[in-house]
DNA sequence: AAGATCGCCTGCAGGC
DNA sequence: TGCCTGCAGGCGATCT
C-alpha cells in the first residue's frame, strides 16, 4: 500500500512527466474509479479534454493536478492505485481504470487500481489556511512533511483530543499522511503504547511521537525516491524499505530491536497494532473522576 | 459535535 | 487439489 513517501514519489513523477502537457481525451474503463466525481464519468472526461496541466501537488496521501482552467484533478491511490506513464502502444494493464491521452501524442497517463479503493475526481480549488487546495479535501490537515506544518499547534490539538494516541495519529483532520504502518513505527520510536489517552500525554511525548512520524516518512522518502527517471512511475509500495527498517509493524513474535522482547500484535479497529510489551507498556486504566 | 464503527474491494495465505 | 475463511488497508458515510 502506498504510504506518504510513495505518494510523494508519484507526485514528483507526475510533475516531471505530465506537467505542461495538454489533455486530449479521457477513457474511463471502470466507473467506480470516478465515483467521487458526483457529476459522473461523462462529465469528468468531457471537462478534462483540451485542458492543460500546470503542476502536480500533494497533501497527505491525496494528489492533485492543477489545471489551467483553475480546477484540480484530485487523485487518491487507495490501497493499490498506481499512476503509470506509458507509451500508447503498451498493452492495457489488467486493472487499468482510467486513461488520459495527450495532445502532443506522447506517452499517456494511466490510473491502474486492482482493488478500486482509490479514484479520481474534479474539484474546484479553495483557499484553506493560506494554501489553495481542492474543496473536497479542505478538511485534510497538513502532513508532517509540509513546509507549513505547525508542530506546536498539532501538539496542542493532539493533547486536546479525548481518545487513544493511535486513533488520533490516524485522524486526517489532525495530521495527515500517517497510516497504520507509520503510526506503529512512530509509537515504537517514541516508546508509547497505542492506547495511551491523548489527554494524558505530556507535551514532550506528543512532540516525540509527531517528530518520529515525520522522521520515519523522511527516511522512507530518502530510501525510495530513486526511480523518477523512468517512464514507469512505481507506486506499489514494495520498495524494499519496509523489509529492512520496520521495527514494530508486522513483526509479531520477533525480538524488539531495542530490548529483545517479542513484539506483540493486538486487534485494533478491525486491523492490527504491533508494539513492544516492554518498551511500550500498556497505560494504566483511567481513574474515575469523583 | 466529537468520537467510534462500518463497508467498500480483491488477492493471497493458511487450514483442511 | 481446491474450496473456504480471514486478513490487509484509507477514508467517507453513518451511527452514538
């Protein structure tokens, strides 16, 4: 699954391969990929024809293309989405959902998505916190790699929540771009249990876990951001980075890299949380207020 | 109104 | 061997 660093690699690939080009035509091979465009697939395809792409942008795991008509083509890769820049004569991929052809006759842009959790839509740009973003994602907070991300503000917002710290890390309206894998890694690095109540975190702990999330993403981007210059913009997330550098996620029963205790897996929101029982002790139950 | 839960979708691993 | 079940995951919709 593409995490934020992979999505940033895709954004850079789009900037390089499609910015400045004029869309000629759009094929929609699976309407589910356009389900978030409420006016429907025909409207989507019709409005993109003849439009120039100005730039490729990202917030959290959302991508968008700034269009010359002032709108944006918003994209989310979901669990299995890929953006491929392919020569027109390349055979269709098995899970090809949308194809954009260009007026210059050069390579086309293909949205491929096996599980169809991802999708494309057109959205007008609005101003949110001083930055133009597609209206449909104006509720998405800045991610930790955003130059205008405000750590102090996010720390206070995190500590004002009344929930568990991992739920808060996954809440895209608080901080965006943190998925299940990087949440577990950030918690391991900052030695916090996933169920720690947010309103009992010290400022230092809140800073540490947000800082760790930012670090993990930065390291992954450095490790995986090397494949820009091929036409194939790889988005499948299998960069090899995970195998070598995950300390908690997916490591049930294997020794913690800090203390050697076996990593444990707990059920969490219909999926899993991985943590070290020794470095990340379970919080004591909240005392009833008298 | 914030916080919690559900459901979408497909391939694959594991059990028998 | 092949069927079955469970799991993976982000996020909008829908509940409490």
